[in-house]
C-alpha cells in the first residue's frame, strides 16, 4: 500500500470512532453496555463503508512449487501383445508411477500412443498403428519452453508417421525402455509390396515385392503369387548371412474386370516364430477402358510436364503431348487440353464443334484472348498487355464435385495478362482470383457445362509451381495430383447430374482409415446442407449390419468406418428426407501391419537415445533408470512466488458484513425502544 492509502485508512478510523462516540456517548444520557455495543456496530459499519470508498489494493504472496514434467509414454499398439510384452509394459508403468522418490522430484505425466497420442493411465494394447513421431510433436506443444525427460516404453517398431529418430528435441533427453526379445530369430518377411491400384483388362501389370530375411543360415525360400487356387507366379529365392534382402519383379495378367484379390507368399523348410508376415494380400481394380488425353501446345513450358505427370498418376489416364499443327483425328482422345491457345488452334476448335469433346483451356502470357472470345462464350476476356500475378481463393460453396482445399491460398501466384474476366451463363467457380490482398471478382479456375459439353478454364500459367509447393507442404505430390485428377474426371464424364454422389474405394487394408464421402444436391443442383444421410454396412459373410450417420464437413458429408474386420461388405447410403439411395460394395483385405515384427527395433531406439543424450534401458534395469533421473541436476524443482493483487471492493463478503452490522444495529435499537 502507498503512504496516501495508509493515511486515508487512519483518517477513516478517526472519523468512524468520532461519529460512533458522538452518537452513542457524547449525546447519550445513560452510558450503559448497550451503548458500547451499539457504538461498536456503528464504528464497524462506518469504517467498512469508508474502506470501500478508499478501495485499497490487497497484495498476497503465495509460494508455488513447480516440478519438472516427466513424460511417461506407453506403446499401446497390438505389436506389444504379439511380442508377449504387454504384462511387462504394465509392470514397468506401475513401478515407475508408484515410485515415491520420482513423485517428489517430478510431475509424472502419463500418456499412450498407437495411431494417435493421448493422455491415459489405462492400456489395452489393441492399437492398429504405431506413430512414434506423434509423441515428439505433441510433447513439444504440451511442455513448451521446458527442459524435461521422456521415458518411452516401446518396441520401437514404427508403422506410420515420419521417422521418429530425428523428430525429438535434442535438448530433452529420451530414455527408451525396450520391450520384446532382442535375440534375433530366423524370419522371412514380405517387407513391402508396390503395385498400381488400377490395371487394364487383357494387359499385364507390374508387381514389385521387397523380401527380407533375418538369420545366419543359408536358405532357399519359395516365393509365389496366387489368386484363389491358381498360382500365377512362383520362384526360388536364396538368402544367407550376407544376403538378407531381395527384390522380386513380376508381371501379372489382368484377366477379369473388377476388383481382383491376390496373395503373395514366401515360405521355407525352416521353422519360424512368426509366419503371419510371410503372406500379404493385395488388390487391383481391373478397368476395361482408358482415357486418352491430348495436351495441345505450340510452346514449351514446365507446366506441360507437370500436368502430364499429375494426370498420369492415375493409371486410367494417358496423356499425349502434341502440337496444334500435327493433330489430325480428335476422335482418338476423350479430353482436349488447350495450353495457351492462339490462332494456330483455330482448326482444332472448328473440328471440335462437331466432335464435341470436353476441353480444358489453360491461358497465360502467350494466349490470344481475342481468339478465345471468338471461339467460346462461357468467359469474356478484356485483357491488356501488362502481366499480372494472381493468387487463388478457394470457394467452399463449389458443388460440381467433391474437392477439399489443399492449401490453394498458400500456393504461388499464377501469371496472366491484367484485365477483367466476365462469366456468362452456367459457370461454376472453384478458385477466384485476387491480386495481392485485393479480390478481383474474376475466376481463376472455373467449370462450364452447356448442352452436355463440359469445359474447364485455368486462367494463368506456372501451374508447375503449385505442384512443387504442394510437395513442400505435404512431402508428397498426392494432394495436388488428386486435385488435377478430379478436374479430369469431371471432364471425362458426360453423365447427367445425380442428386446423391458417393465417393469410396473398392478395397482397403485392415487398419487403414476407411472414409466414405457423399454429396446430396437439391432440385436446383445446389449442395443441400440440411440433408440427412445414413449408411448401412452389411458383412456379406455373417450378414451383420452396422448403421452410421454421415457428418457434414465443408461441402460434403463424411463417415469413418474404422473398426471393421477384414471381409467383403455391401453398403447403402440413404438420404432420409427424399428416400434417395446409393448402393455399392468394398472389401477390407486381411493385413495387420502390427503382426509383421518379431523383434524390437533396438538400433533405432539406441539412435534416438544417443541423439538426445539419453540412454536405452531394458525391463530389468528400472533401478538404474530411476537413479539416473534422480541424480540428473538438469531437472530441479522450482519455487515460484505468485503475487496476487485484488481491490477491496471485490470482497463481496465485506459488503455482506456491513449490511449485517447495520441490520443488527437497527434490530437492537428497535428491540430496546431506542427508535
């Protein structure tokens, strides 16, 4: 408190005493004990009121003890059960969390991880994935700007996420506790299998298989690929102490249309502890047609290569790059891409008036916009000779087909001449353009449909920079390639608009996220945000049915069907208000990635411990781990002095006390006939 506040409080004390004395002693005829009591009540209430008027700030100091966090993370994936280490993991967890000395020094934080990282004190070891990378990311957010140790009870086998070895902060020590038998067992394993999702009827498709051997003996293994009871390929593979891996490339025939299931198997005469990883099922969707696309350009540009790669990431597409002067038969193609068209394209536009092939027009600084105004009427261009850079703005209300925002607004600008673009008729805008932060009210990517013919417009060059930026953001081209594929899919189909559109895969691996998306449109073909969509999933073998609601996202409805076992499933999506429905099927392949391991990954865990200045421990070394943590001077308990300042007027109970004192004074005076 300041000196002024103290002087005011003393003055209030004098005033309260003076007024009480004047009323109950100076003016009183009888100076009884009752007068003394009433004077005390009056003094207390006056002094309390004056204190409220002065409103002094009350300061309180409290000491808070802050312990260093100790993150105790348990691997909850099913691989721990397969390695018969679940009971060991629980024993270690209980031993560490119940240690009184550790509790005194550390704030023990209990977590679990499988496909996700979360706080938990109970573990069932049924997780379908092991994402150790999530531990590093989430602990950094939870314990910001703090030096703390992390104890991970795990086998070190990772099945999802980025490499965890380099994900942890090197300033925070990590102490892995290794679960499972580290003695190497003889094991043959199908480590990885690379295939395309799609193949074409009566063609052959490639399969690449990576085989791995753990052991010291010289053995000969039998590798085969079968479909049903038929063996399609078989060969012998030799392994030894010096040759522990092999790559097998096979061409398989696509003899049937539809989803085809295959099984890869590797066996030997030697006895193995784990035979589950000797087989792996895979599926291929055999198509009976392919979309041929002509990418027509009179100039060389990096966009052409980027477009070709993105489109052909879908095996159903084949892109042919041609010059407008050399193309003759348009009927050979299902889609025409005009890249920066000029008057050289005139004959193509004229031929396409009768062929009526869907087109994708991409403009740029070399395009002839006067020529485009003559050849099409969906967009009207008034362009200058000045170059401009246009950024993208995603339209979440776009409803021609389901598409997610892949970060368009963070992509580099596209280059196009400066000017105005006016949409005429039935044009849907997916991406609008802006110059820096100024909206232009003009499209950047738009789609039009007139009398069954579809056209797409991308108004700007340097699309290759978008694909590169997408790879930088996601460490993969997949999101960008899917965006281009959906654009091509729209142009490849002339089907009439459907009220209910459902997107799903023909097959999934067990343990993967099984997501089905749907869109429902009203009579004006506008996305209906009030639709009520449900899905019934029926196991074709045991006829068990499960029902789910589809939840609304930005411009679609989604459902996650995780938890379904391997097998064939039929499903029906229904819109309850209109009774519209869509039915199809999918298959979940029997593949449990957590069953692929027979040993912990000791090498990676040692690497992680060394990079963070920690140490790897085994289940029988808990005393050494506890001793190391307790003796580490980096982790000290800190005492904080918390200063709390509160004004007296915030004390509600003081107001209640003053009211009580005044009420008591009135009641006593009334009772004794002094009123």
